[in-house]
């Protein structure tokens, strides 16, 4: 549970999770129809950070299990892992 808590201890990572909860609202209407998720470039633009910084944030969220990534050619798409997020929330509710 420590990795998950560390992942959530950053405002940008929390924002990324929020944006990916409703991609059509936070990115482009067409993105909401994309089953693969949102490409890293759009997340970077929205975050206003360098590509390497956003990549590091996404890697932390992936390791914590909050995101899933799908690679297509040179692009990587990210979406939330709702089951893992729900399981984490239930564990926090139960344990704390």
C-alpha cells in the first residue's frame, strides 16, 4: 500500500488520474471514444511539464497499479485501472 500512497502524494499525478477519469472533458471530445486511452503527448500538454517529467509521473502511476498502458507504434496510451483503484480505496477504507 505504500507505493500507492506515494503515487498519490503528488499534485500532478493526482491531476493525471482525475483527467483520465473523464478524458473527453479534460482533453478532446474524440479522446473519450478512444478505447486505448489518452496518448502521453496529450497528458504532457495538459500537465504543462516536460516529456521526461510526465513520463516519470506516468511510470510511478503504472508501478502503483493505477494506470494501464498500451503501446501502438511510437505512441503509448494510458487509461485508469478502475478495478485496482477501487480495490485500493476499499483497502484504505477497511484498514484505516
